[in-house]
C-alpha cells in the first residue's frame, strides 16, 4: 500500500514540478472549432531561462522558435477530425516540457430525418425514429424529444468517434388517445460547453401522431332518465373514437313503431313519443364497438302521457276482451285468461 502511494505521489509530484518549471500557459486552454474554420492559440512560458518554444501539429506546426516567450499556432482551416497540437518549451538547462492543447472538431448534422406522420393504435408501443446524418463528435450529441413544448425524453450517445457518424434515436411511445393529434419533435443539439456556452441546435423535426381507438362514451354507459310529461328528451350517446364512430339505436318495440321517422343513425336521439322502456345505442368504428343503455321512465306524479298510452292499450285490451266474450263465450279457459290480463292492468299503471 505504502509503495503505491509513494509511487503515485512521486509521478504526480514530478509531473507538477516539470510543469511548474516551464510555467506554460495556453490561451485558450481548450479549443472547440467547427470543421473547416480557423484555429488559433497561444503558448506562453514565464520561465526565466527559455531556449525556445515550438508547436507540433498535423497542420500549421512550427519549428522551435528561439528567444520568444509566446508563440502562436494558427491553422487557417481545420480539415481533420483529430489534430493534437502540442506546445513544447525548451529551457537552457536542457529541460523540455510538453503540453497538449485539447481540440474538439465539430460538425453540425447534414440532415435530421423523421417520418412526419404516424398512425398508431391505442395501447400498442411504437418506436418513432429520428435519424441524424453525419454529425461530429457523437459523444457531444444530445437528442431532445419534445411532446408539444415539454421535453419528453433525452438521448445521448457513447460513441467515442471523433469523425462524423449517423445516429438513430428512437422514441418509445405507448399510444394513448390523449396523444391523438399531438406533435412529437426530434431536436438534435451539440453540447460543447463550456467552450460554446450555447448548445448548437438543429431545427426540430415534428412527427404528428394519429391515435386510433375504439368508441368510448363520455357519460356513463347506463343512464336512468325520468321524463316529465310534455317535455322533450334527448338521449345522448355521443362517444369519442378514432375514426369517428357511427351510431345505431334500438328502441322498445312500442316506441320503435311510433318514432319510426326519428330514428336516424346519429349520436343524439330525440324521440317524439317518449315511451318508457330501455333504449340502447351502439357506437362502432373499425377498432370496436360499445353499447349504452337508457332506462326511460315516467316522472313520478306526472304520468299522464304514460297513462294515456297505457289507457289506449287498456281500452284495446278491453275491446279485445269484449270481442272475446262475444265470440268465444263458450270457451271458459280463454275467458278466464282474458280476465286475469285485465286484472293485471291496474298494477302496471298503478297510481293513475
Ligand atoms: C495570441 O497573442 C497575440 C499577441 O500577444 C494576441 O494578439 C492574440 O489575441 C492571442 N490569441 C489568442 C487566441 O489568445
Ligand atoms: C425502447 O424500447 C426498446 C425495446 O423495447 C428498449 O430496448 C429501449 O431501452 C427503450 N428505450 C427507452 C428510452 O426506454
Ligand atoms: C463533449 O463530450 C465530452 C464527453 O462527454 C465532454 O467531456 C466534453 O466536455 C464535451 N465538450 C467538448 C467541448 O468536448
């Protein structure tokens, strides 16, 4: 243990000493340059016994320049992805110090490509692709996915390649009806902080999502309605769904007859004759269908319409009975049945 510590200290301390000896200062200490742009940096030493300073670089290197304390490196146009310039300072006593200048060469993507429209089915998971063509360096690329204005997901890349690469970012999206019509956008950025304080952004590319889903009712699937006499009722079967649902109504048999002309395949039914009973409506689209029930009853204490209708049927019954009595007198069983039918009437029309 001691060993390692001592050794580590020795290396670290020695390094420091040499560096302190030459007192090299780089300006700027790190460089971020766009591919093709110019680069310039200064290497200075405040040591007293300088023999000379030199730059080594794949482009624009200088030989050892004697008798200077500052030497600048200028590259008119950076045309390589890896340039590792190094400044070296020679002291009169034969010491040489070398200091590299970290350089990041970047390039904005040539293109950002997405599929502008996508149709998805609710509940399923999709991957929305965004392809970023020819960007460098990939490790400084961030892809921001926005949903509307909010950041939804951020992706970064481990790729250490200094030269341009094409990257694919996939957004996992589980389709939900609330996302129908929503724009998701892919916005690549190069984050080159601290040298470039503002990240370099590409124009966001939008993907409009269409979510397909089966009809769903806004109101509960079973409604109880009490109808005051003389009032109009509207049975609302409106359902959301994509594509737009179509509607089919089923009425109690008596009501079906009387409302023949009102039954249209629309979301709201306004029957002219509001007979009590169970009305139902089925909303459908290619992704499914859903049925809603309306139990329609006469409002208590105001049952005149109902009574009138029941009255009509009762009279009809009586008429039939009379006819029966007249024509089937001899058949005792038949008479008896008719009788029980009439006795049953007052119960259903109860408190008239
Ligand atoms: C380098 O030094 C020169 C002269 O001292 C100065 O004009 C120039 O701005 C410096 N360049 C940088 C990048 O610091
Ligand atoms: C997206 O889904 C794929 C496969 O289902 C998975 O491997 C990946 O980690 C997911 N990405 C995110 C960001 O959740
Ligand atoms: C680029 O990314 C690397 C690795 O994530 C990071 O160390 C560096 O600070 C970033 N910026 C520049 C200018 O290289």
